[in-house]
């Protein structure tokens, strides 16, 4: 068998693409959906949901990051058998890719060493995570927020809510099968929760200072969880035993969220104190340009990243500390050597990174003049 479990995808015929135009809502390691009548990115207005916190993006001209030192060896590879998708995600090991077809017909495509399987989910479910065992999580938008589901063993189950909670969102799934996310309460506040593997109707609320608002967005292989606490969000780290502590923000950049975690690294947008507002459902929102921070969880160091004026979302975090930043057209890799903008695949006008493995494989949909018509895999290491 080939060392590349997705090699079987590249020789397949491309399915017919759909020609309708719909708005794109991107969740940086999380949600992209389409609406008839308007492609929001092309029209100059992107609504980027950054791991549960919304960035109201007004794209405008700005300098592109210049390559510093050797450019990453990112080779684009189209995945024809996945066809047009609105979102794709990949597990940290790179073993599985889970994708939502652009039909939003209630199926999820799961690609791995055994080929591509079609899983039965629920209509309009958009994937937000997958682990190395093939467990998939995703969400269905509703009028107020979203409802989270897990697909485990081929069966889709709606995640349970604590008493009184109105909605539950699934943001990530750990290697042990635990799912992290948040629930919306009647007073439009959120509580970070974890669903232990197989106990999908028994959410555990994570402890937060004074029992206040909190959200969980990422989970590491060792069980550490990142997210935010407070209605004016502050980045936060929970240990596997449930204890937690705030993460520092760069000087002069107070507030923000930790949206991604890989190994001893975490990353997320900061400077929310200056740019934040609150949506009607209680979620915090910020208007770009956004400043990203990267935390070294081993040493406690925090660094502000130069994401550029067009940065609207996170594309993921690699195990070596490389941060993937998404703008309205393509992605940028931030490394210690500098920032490098990745070229858009030939024949396309933009692509979204909606998933990244710890080892440097990026996945997501690409768009041409007909809409979002292809899914790509990039090997960046």
C-alpha cells in the first residue's frame, strides 16, 4: 500500500459541480456554508467564525507577506473523489479526512486508508473535526446558533445539553474520542463543555472563574483543552484534570481566545478588548485586522504574529508551532523564519483551509468562477 493513504483519490473522475452561488461562512478549523444569490467573499464581505468567535471581516487591500528564508514545500493535490465540498477537516495524524459535500444532503465523506466512505448524518451538517479513529464531529446551524453532532461507529448522535441549555456546539474531537465545545444558556451566555467518549448525553461543564461564560475550542492528544473565559473573552487553558488558568496575551493586546492546540503549542486571535462586540446570541465578535498570538505551553512564552490586514480566521496549528492563517483568498504559513503566502491552485481564484494535521497537511475547498468546485490537500512538510 502507498505510504500516502489518499493516493487512491487522485485518479478518480471529477463529479459534476453545482453552479449555484451561496454565501461562504468560514469557521477556521471549522465551518463553511453556502447560500443562494451571493458569494460573500467575492462581494467583499466575509463573515469568518473563528472557533466559535466571529470575526466581521471587511477585506481591503494590504501588503502580502513576503517569503522569508526557504518557502515551505507545499504541494497542492486535488482530491477528485471528494468532489465539491463546503468544508473538510483532517485528523492530527493525517490518517482521515472528513468532508461535507456542497449539497449539504445529510452525508459526510470519510477518506482514509480504506478508501472513501459515505456516512449518514443529518441535513446541513458541516464537519468541524475528526480524530485518528475516524470519529467525526460537526454542527447544524439554526436561527440562533448551532446544534452539535458526533458520528461514531457510523452512527450520528446529537450531543446532549445540560438542563436549561438551548444549543450545544461541537468544536473539536480528541484522539481518545472526547468532544469539546460549548452550550448556550437561556441568558445568552455560553459554558465550555466536554462530552466523554460514548457518553454523548452527559456533557460535563468545565470549571471557569466565578462560574462565568466560557467556551472550549481545541483539545490536545494529552487531554489539555484551549478556549476562552469571560464575556469579554480571555484565552484559557484547561488541564486534563479540569483545572485551568488564563493564558497571557501580548503586551498591549488584551483579550482574545485560544482556538487551536497541537503538542506544546496553542494559537488564537487576541486584542479583543479593542475590537470586540457581542452578537445577539451572546457570542463575541471582532472586526479585522486581527492579531494572532502563539503560546509556547512548555515555557509560557507568548508571541504576536504578523497576520496582515486581510487575516480573518485560523486555518490550523502544526505540531512544530507553525500557524496557518486564513485570509479572504488563500492561507499564510507563519513560522519562526517569517510568513509565506501559499499560492492558489492553478485555475482557481481562492481556497479556504478548513483543516490542518499536526504534521503539515492542509485541506479545504477551492473556488473558481463557477463556485466552490474542488477539494484540495496540501502537503506542507
